[in-house]
C-alpha cells in the first residue's frame, strides 16, 4: 500500500494485471473467468429477460392484431404499414427518439424492441391463418363447428408452423437489437460489456466475450425454437 | 428419431440446463440493501455517469460511499456525453451526476467569459446551476481537462510542444468524440481561438483515440489529462497555452431539493469522498481500470476501504 | 427537454441548413454500401450457385442463413473493430459478413431447387452442364436469388448507422451525434437511411424484373426465408 503524506491512501488495486490483459491479447481466459459473475452473467440474464419480455409482449400485440386483421381485412393495411415503418427505423435512432419521452430505462428498450417484433409476428400469423386450405375450412363448416371452434381447433393449429417461424425470427432479431441499447446510454444486457470494452481501447477479451455470448444466445434461441417448431408440427416433417 | 432431431434436442437440453444454472445463482446488485447509518430511510438517489471510465469510477466511489452510510443509490451508468446527461438531469430522470466545472461554464452555460482560476470557474458554475434548481457540492482537488496528444515522433518532426505550434504542422487529422465537432472546448475552439484551419475532424467513440493514434489513422487525438494511457509515456501531451480547456475540477451536480431532503450527512459523505480525489489517486484508479482492465466497482471499493469510507 | 412531438418543420429546417453535410453523408453511406455489398456478392454468389448446381453442401448452405440471421450486428462490428482496427476496411468487412449468409442460403436454395424435370429435359436435349446452368438453372432461380440480394441490400444499408460506433462514416455519424445535431438531425438522418433502404429494395426489385427473361416473369412468390434481418 502506498501512503502519501497528507493525502489519501492509494491501495495497489489487486496488483499489476496478468500480462495477457496488459498486452490486450485476443482472449485472456483468466480475466474472463474472474469477471464472469460480476460482468457477464448479469449481462446475459438481463439480455435474456429483455428478450423474453419483448417477444412475449410483441407476440400478444401482433397476435391480437392478426386475429383482428383476419376477421376484418381492412385492418391489415394500416397495421402492416405501421409495423413496417417501425421496423425500418434504425435502432439507434428509435432508442434516441424514445429517450426524451420514456427516459433512460428498461421501458424505453422494451418499447423499441417490441416495435421491431410487430411486423414479422403480425405478418407470419396472418399468413399462417390464411394458408389454411379452403377444403379444410369447408370440412369444418360441414362438421358444424362454430367460427370460434374453427379458429381454435383448425385454423390456429394449422397456422402454428408460420407463427413459430415468426417467433423464431423475432427472438433472434430482438437479441441482436438489444445489444444496441448500451450505445445510447441504456447500460443493460450484453451490449454493455461490448460497449464498455470499446470505450477502453478496445479491450479485446471483454469485447469478444460479450460479442460471442450475444451470438451464442441468438444461435441457441434459434436452434431451440427450431426444435419447438418441429415438435409442434409433426405433420410437416419429411 | 433422426440424428438431426437428437442433436437439436440435446442443444435444447443444454440450453435449458445452462439457463437454470445461471438463474439459480444470486443476482449481483445494482442498488444494494442499505447498511445502517444516517442515510437509512432517506429517499433514494438516482446517480448518473457520463460515457468514459473516469466517470464510471466517480460514480462507483460516490455510490458505494453513500451506501456505506445507509443511503439508497440507483446508478445509471454510461448515459452519454455532457449534452445528453444534462438533459437527463434537467428532465428529472437523474438527480445528480459528476461533472467538471469548466464544462459546466463552457458547454452547459455556454458562457462567453473564460474564468481565470479554478475557484472562479467553480463559483461561476455554481451560480449558473443554482439558477436552474441545482447546486454543486465540493469540488475535487484533481482536475481533468481535455488535451491534445500526439505521438512523440510526430511532435518532434514538427517541433510541437504547445497547441499553438500545430499551426506549423499544416493539415492533420484530429480524432475526438463526435460531440466535439460543435463544442467550443473542442473543434470550434481549436479553429477560433487557436486559428487551426487545417484540421480534418475524425469522430471517434471515446476510448478508441489511442488506437487510432497508434495506427496512424489520426495525428492528433483529444485525450483527458488523467487518462491511464498517458502514464505509459507513449504519447506527448501538448500544452494548452491559450487556456482553451480552462479549469476542470470534478464536482457533483445535485438537485437542490435532494440536498435538503437527504440531510447533512449526504453532503458530508459526498464531500469527504471528493476531498480524497487527488491527481495521483484518480490517475492510479484510471490506470487500474483502463490498463489493468479492473472493474470500476472493485477499484472504487478498494480505494474507499483503504481510506475508511467503506 | 419536453419535445414529445417533433414538428416536421424542424426536420426540414435541418435539411435546409445542412445540405452539404447531408449530401456528403449520403455519399459516404453509399460508398460503404457499395463496397460491402460488392464483396458480399463476389464471395457468396459464385459459391452458392456452384454448390446449388452440384446439389452439394445443403446442410451448410441452408444453416449458414440461420447463423447469419443470428449474428447481432453490433457484435460483428465490434469483433472486426478488435481484429482489424478502426476505419473503412473493418466496417466494410463487418457489413459484408452480415450480408453473405442471406445471399448464400437464398442462392443455394434457388439453384438447387430448380424443377428436376426441367433439368432432366435439358440434359436430355444434350445441354452441357455449363449450358444447363446458364440457360436453365440461373434464369429459373433468379426470383429467389434476387429475393436474397434484396434482403442483403437492406441489411447492409440499414446497418451502416451502427458502424459509426466503430469509426464508420456516413449518416450514422449524425445519428450517433445527437449533442451536435439535435434530435432533428437524428431524425432527418434516420429518414434518409430509411429512404435509402427502400430505394435499395425497390432498385433490386426493378433489376430483377429487367433481368428475368420475359417468358419466366410471373407474380412474385413470397420469399421462403422471411423479411430482412433487423439492425
């Protein structure tokens, strides 16, 4: 410990760092291990939570909108246009536009992420519902099923592949976009260590770890949902 | 089942196990349970920080010192540049953040006068903030100004020891954060006060300028005088002979109503932290974070503990 | 700041006040786009056409599309930043990497999926493999190939703003610089990028129509792989 006369005590801050870190080599496993629980694990969990909320809320909204559009076809165009427009706004810009209104908070991130899921979830659900063959609908009507029964027992199950495909794309999209939040001051999720790593050099180990974790999360989500898609639709397997 | 289905199911299972394992461990806190002390029961404080490592350290120092006295602190880290965080402050999204006196005068107040001492800068900044409903607590002994740095070879080649000498260098690329483009204590001042007309502005995220210098992408970089990277001796810092960057002691900008509602122990705790922050102290902490890649929270914690504030 | 609704007039004021800034930014963005897209096409198109023609490597070609979609743009840009350093090259390579998977998958599926009966018939009348590729498979595969190119173009164009974080130039430099240009500037630059994305999309749609032999022009099928990757 270095004591300075009439000044603060300046400790040695854990001694000099491992030479790997000082030299900024590509990946310092030791640094990663010792910072896993403090930096990466919380970031990963935050990221997962952000994604789950965004996809869930987006799904509820888009699904409801798709049901409305399925029933009242005039609704499709306005909702499509709105969600397509939201989809095209660059993520950086959308976050910045929301901050004056909803401040630097998780809500801002979620609003932006949800708006990016609407287009794909809406479109896929509607396509799925509309892809039900007319003969099947005829048969259902012939069997005396009500409109609601037809929807629940025939149309939705047949629309499931398209819906799950949409959820899959939405989830992966959200995981990718959530990393951008950190760049505009929303210090949560895996974008946080990536951005902080850029701000010190860049610091390669932290940057790679954050980036690879984000990629891994997206790949795992995609693969898992692909499995779900296949399990839910045994009749589409080759 | 096909091999592919088995593989996919295995992936799903692994993913589930990983997540379960992660979920079962304790979450790290962002606002910890309050210790006992004069802060217990007082309203929570939302503390923001700007977008560079020294601010992360200052944020952690103040946060942990307050928490040690029982206050509840919500930290919003890495919010953005001065302009962005000032908006967060004035719109009530944060209650306080660490700023620099000269920056308040030049970039927030946009004053035309250049105070000629640290004390005068502090006084002018304080007067300005108090008109807006905020106040300044005690400033730190250390100051952290922007400065211009070059590689020693470049400085030698053009005979540079002060910013004014850059006139001799002709055209050069200047790397600085994007917001410098329209700041007086940035590109504007360099052009107006120093009369440097041959500048090609290269906007860079704060932190990338040293790599850009090293790789030759820029010849001159905007740096902070307390940057850990400057301790290596690899860069020559040019003297600010015309005083463009003014006096820049760090100072917490706090909502006036918060100061009264948190009680005298709040101000006392904040000031006792600030008093410890000498130039060597902050430089060593910056070096620990930027060069040794230590966590700002850990570095701040060790510093506070060594000085019995935690 | 209480600007909850940005009046459209402010955006026009910004555009009126900064014509050369916006013009140069647009040019820089187009430069980034052109370089990245050219690289992506040069790498992905020949490879995928060849694999599709030979009906080989389907697992890789199809799954690379999924992997590519799962690459968070910021992650790729940052990794390239750490590997290559700041500047044009790192950004161009990152953008190209994001575009390649879509082109590969769509092109492969397009060429591989050409109706086998038609292929057989062509072989039956004595076409060499090269003639088969050029006169039968490619024309029939064009719609789906172009769907991939369109998607890739939008991906690249819409990701360029993010590249500003790693030293990329263009409209992104305005979007990340709200302090200097204000929210009006951010919105104006965003609208420009959005417009450029739409132009890219429509441009490729038009190109597709021009290049598709008249006899094969038909109503567009919904591309199998869904809409563009968001950035």
